[in-house]
């Protein structure tokens, strides 16, 4: 590549401006890039796989076995009780007792297939599939809740960033006014028309204004960094274009609240349904289990019943065949107390989750009422701050005129400038506070779409 092209490319990288994002764009990007959304999506995939796993219980089970061994053939009469909760340590042995005890070994082999199928189960498998389906529904509801909460948090972070930016702009205007006034006061002090202490006071007020500007710029940088965790962008590459948010939104009565449609309430209702499905599965557990079974197998051995051992490779090939069909019935008669305890615990869990769903509805109602009240107050404040700005600007001009005419002092000028800067900050933040209150109302209602549509016009 030629040097000129290299310099052009580097210059383009250095002076490229970040692409401005609207509020809706920022929220959409957060939903695509924030890792918590992908976590919820993978949980849905896992729940869907669990449904397929539960449905495989309807299929027959087929087990196959092939084995070759070399072992002794000593056998004894007697019972060997099974060991609970541990695998069998002593291998079973078939054949008669030959009355000898030696370590001569013979080849043995076996191959077989066992088919096991449960023709009916009194609704247990259907209930198990219903549990898996309820789990998937809960995962889907959790994903929607996660997306909703991320969208609300991203929108709130954008409002915070815009508020910090407006504060910085007002602080910058205060620095510029302090600089201009400082030049005037220094000129008067140099001409010995004002004491030198006034020039020092002007310098102190300018330094204070610059400190306020630095603090507001710091707040803007922190807010930009907070947005970056949602958008997956470098903080310096983030720029918001939301002129609508710097204006007062039109007045409109909030839509009536229905807590049941909020994603938080929907997710909790899905938790309740999942718990109920688990209880239904427990209720179908205390029934007999019927299994149709069929087996076919062949065995080979190099040992004879008279105690002789055949030589060579006798026994390596299975040469005795058997098959069988049967019906097996099992019933966990002793599991009833444990099952009743599990059902009682599950019923208590259902009641707890139901109470939690009711608490969520109450909390959402209270949150919505508080947000509506905050919105009404924010609109009244936003209607009053322009009056404060106009009065503060007039007071600043009058204080400066009186000071230049020798009728006022530096304290009145400094106080009027601080009042004007604060009034401009309050005016900018008042409009954003109305939008923030609208966001709080939309969050409590569980639907951000009207808010985002209004903010992006």
C-alpha cells in the first residue's frame, strides 16, 4: 500500500465519528448483545430438549449384551441377600453344584437382547411430559422478563447519559459566562476602578465553575461507560441522537394498569404452573407399573455338569439358546409415606409461589401509582423551571449592570451567576425527569413500546 493511502486510512480511523444511536436503536442493540439474553435463550433450548427426553419414556427400552470370560465353575447352594445402594460385588453363577472346589477355569460366552416396554402407566409419562413443557414455558417467560428488564435498564441508562450531557452543557455555559465576567472585572481592577480582591473573587468563581464542569463531564463519562455494558461497544464509540427527549412530551393520561400482562407477573405465573405440573406428576407416581418384557439370548461354556472341562476354544461361541416373554408388575407399596411428604412439600411450594405472584401484582400496582404521581410532579416542575431560568438570567444581567455602574458588589454578581447556572441545569433535567417518569410508568405497566415510539419520533 502506498504511503499516501496509509495516511488517508489512518486519518479516517482517527477522525471517524461514532454513529449516533436513537433510544430505540440502543435498546435493540442491548437486547442483541447483552449476555443475559443469550443465557435465557439457551435455557429455553435446554428445556425443549428436556421435553424430548420426557417423551422418550413412551418408547420401548432395548438392552443388548455380549460377553466373553474365562472363569472357574465352582458353585454352592444358599441365599445371598442383595446389598442396598451399592452395585453387586459377587457375580452370579448358574449351573448345578458339582461338589468340587478347584481353580480350573473354562471359557464362557453370552449374547442377548432384552426388550422392555410399559404399555400403560396411569398418566405418569404424560404428567412427566407436562412438567417438561411447563419448564419450557417458564424458561420462555423468564427470557421475556429478562429482555424487558434489560430494555428498561438500557433506556434508563440512556436517560442518565443524556441528563449528564445536559448538565455538562449548562456547566460549560456557566464557565463561559464566568470567563467573560472575569475579563471585565480584571479590566476594571487593572484600571483601579475596582479593588484587586474582586479580581481574585472572579478567578475563584471561574475555578468553581470549571470544577462543576469537570464533575458533570465525569458523570457523563461514567454514564457512557454504563451504557457500553449493554451495547457491547467501546464507551468512546457511543453517541446518542435523541432530540425528542430534550423536549417536553405531550400530555396524555396513562393507560389503565393490568399487572397480569407485565413480564414479571407472567414469569411468576409460569413458575406457579410449573409447580402444579410437578405436583400432578407426583400424584401419578403411586400406581402399579406394568412392563411387557421379551428376551432372547445364547450362552456358551467349556465346563460340563460332571465337573470336566472341555479343552481348546470350547465355550467361546454361544451354543445354547433361550428366549422368553413375560409381564412384570411392580408396585412401590412402601413409598407412600415418602410420597405423601413430597406431595405436601410441593403443595406448600405452590402456595408460596402463588402468594409471591399476588405480592408481585401488589408491588406492580404500587410501583405504577408511584410512577404516575412522579410523572404529575415532574410535569409541574418542568412547567416552572423556564420561569426560574428567565428570572435568573434577568437577575444576572441586572447584577452585572449594577456592578459595572459601581452600584453593586462582586457578591451579587457571583450569586446571580451561580443561580443562573443552576436554573439552566434544573430546566434541562426537568424535561428529562418527565421522560424518566414516563419510563417508570411504562416499566410498571410492562410494555415499553409506547414509550420508545414516543421517544423516537
